[in-house]
C-alpha cells in the first residue's frame, strides 16, 4: 500500500483547541476580549518577559516595531540576507532601506563579523533572525547596539523555546517577535507575539497595533466612548486565534522535547552519508528550538538539488527550502537594490544547495527511518 505522505510540518490540534474555539464562537466576543489577555499573560510567564502583546502576524509585529520608533525614509536597518522575505518587508514597508548581511555556513545565522562595517549615520536598527531556532550570539549584538545607539530587534519566528545564555530569545534586543503561522513550533492559525522588557516600547506598540485608540473595548468606562490619540494599524489578534494559541503553548514543552529527539535521531544517521553538512550549533548555556533540519550539499548544482527534492517528494517526504533565495536576490529586492552575484556567498549556498527536512512532533520513528533510508538510497 502507498505510504502516507510525511508532511514537512503540520499543526497538532486536539479536542482541547477545538473546544476552546467553540467556546469563543458561542461567547460572541471575537475581538479585544479576555483570551488575548490570557495568551499574553501565559506568554510572558513562559518567556519571562515583562511585557507581551499579541498581534495578527510576526510580519505586522516587526513592522509595528519600526513604525512605532519613527524609523522610515532615509533610514537603514541591517537584516540577514538568508531569511524569510518578511524580515526585509517589515523594514521596506516603513520606507527605510534594508541592508543585507551574509550568513555563516555552520548554522545559517547572520555573520556577526560583517555587521559593524555596515553601520553608518543612517543606521537605525539591526534585526537578526535566530535561523532554524539556533540562537544568535546576542551579547555581542547588545554591545554593538549600545555602542552605536541603534535599536535591536529579534525576529523570533523560528525560535520559540530557544534561549541564549539562559535568556529567552526576544529579550536580548529591544523587542522580539514570534510567529504562529501553521508550520511554526506552535500555531494560532495566523498570529504573532511581541515581547519586550521596555515599557515605553510596549505601550507605544500596543497603542498603535489597535489604531491608536486609547481605550480598548474592555477598558471603556462608558460604552461607545473612546478617543484616538495616535496613528495606528489594526494588527490585533482575534480571540479565536488566541484561544488556539493558549492551548498550543501548554503543549509546547512536549513539542520541543520531541523536536530535539527527532533532530538528533536524524543527525546521527544522516551525518554518516557522504558529501553533506547539517546546519547546527550549540552555544554554551543556550537552548535550540529545532524548527527543521537543513542539509547542505556543497557539491550539488541547483538542478541536482531540485531533483533531490522531487525524488524525496516522490517518496512521500515533504521537503522545503529555508529559504529558496537570499532575500536580496528575490525579484522585488533585486530590481530595487541591484543585487550583484556572489555578494552573499553563504546565503546563496544555503538557498541553492540545501534542503529542509521535517523533524516536528508529528513524526513517528518509522517516518524518521523512512526519511533516512530514502536519503541513503538516493544519495548512494
Ligand atoms: C524568519 C521569519 N520571519 C518572519 C516570518 C513571518 O511570519 P508571519 O507569517 O507570522 O508574518 C517568517 C515566516 O515564515 C519567518 O520564517
């Protein structure tokens, strides 16, 4: 019989999430209610953040961060070349210019040695991504951001649960933003969470995520009476999404335990195959979040890498590429900022010569073995 497809990622939703969603639907309160507040409270406790603010995506949370700080036209923000488009879009949307920096080949994280040379008087912020859930060395970046008096944002889309030197990712910078897109470590459907220890940043972002309206629905003393004190967006998370997020967060520790177990099970077996490299790093006193496993084939051409993906798919293994192009090579950015070949050698290598294989908690041992055996068959 045909083997069931092993998905690259899939949300693990049980009767708990379904029950809570139904409760919200029955309550008639779909926005600005108690569920978002509860999710924020639980998230604060989980990460040890002073403040948390739920938003409708990681992209909107990051855009809001720059917007609330007045970053815009004429400003520059340093971002990794090897990331999701969203990291750069959040900057681009403000009118500021993303300045791309290449990554390292060991774990795909931004190359810290190349950041300082990009800083000038237009630089207003640095945004880093904890690539695949491997935390970046934030103590170095904190020093740099202090030295040049620039903001530091952590794109934590892939790093829920990841800590650098015992501190949760997102808390080293001025803020961190998480994603609850369905492929992520936990999901709320769509959604994101901003965390920060800075009250001023939290207050401004919370106000502007909700149209600059001073009294949110729950805070109004007289129904229907409110004032608008600032410009803003509607970047709020709905109560329905928050109710899913609350239940997912409760399951997270178990999810992460399985992700880690699956990562090392696969790593031990796949590493034995020739001519490949698994992206990985383990920093002292730090915890990885193991989003997926990137396998790099430096001796393969782009065509051979793509054939490998198709072959794995034929064998019912869901594969992805994180990420399929360095952002500055994506059409929009390429045209606008005139990308030059070989400018981001390591990001290009990861985009053109790597595959991302699943390791989520949805995998059974037989799935892991199928992935290993199929790779073995194809590669030898
Ligand atoms: C590194 C990174 N940043 C940001 C995002 C965007 O997240 P969202 O879809 O929640 O806006 C993603 C999405 O996959 C991502 O991988």
